[in-house]
């Protein structure tokens, strides 16, 4: 299973990050929730960005391009194999930075990837 770090995690059930956390858990993926909101999602506390997790396969983004620059160093230090840019999070500058650092940028929807067996 692919351990996934969710950037933009939210305890709000109407948010796609919330839905993704629950679907990832349903498909038996370990998750790490990172965001600015307090609380938990899918039984996992939401962390502030800070602790660098060294065992992350995938980061899935649920924050827009305007908020992403403050996470660039954090993402690079985490060294995931790939970063999924969910709809509305696409960012050519970050995708180029990831590519230069050997991290695969993927423009896709985490929910669709999971539901179609492509995750």
C-alpha cells in the first residue's frame, strides 16, 4: 500500500480532502493529514506542516497554487515518489521543481484514481 500525505487536510465532510482521506483508508492506504485546521480525518489527527515523514510514497495536494510555495521545501524534504495535483491545484512551477528533483508530478484526481484501480 502507498502511504499518502494529504496536504490541505480538513475535518469538513464537504471538502474533497476529507473524502480522499476516507477513501484512502477504505482502500487500506496509511495516511498522514497535514493542514492548518485542527481536528482529525478518518481517525488520523491533522498535523501542522513541520515533521518530515521519510516513508511517504505519494503526496496529494488539496491547496491551490497561491498557497503552495510555503510547502515547496516541505514537499522536497519529504521525498515522495509522486505528487498528485488534484483539479484546481495544478501548478507548472511546482511541477517543474518536482521533476528537477526526481519526483513525479501527476495531474489527476485522487478519488478517480482510487475508484478506477489506477492509484
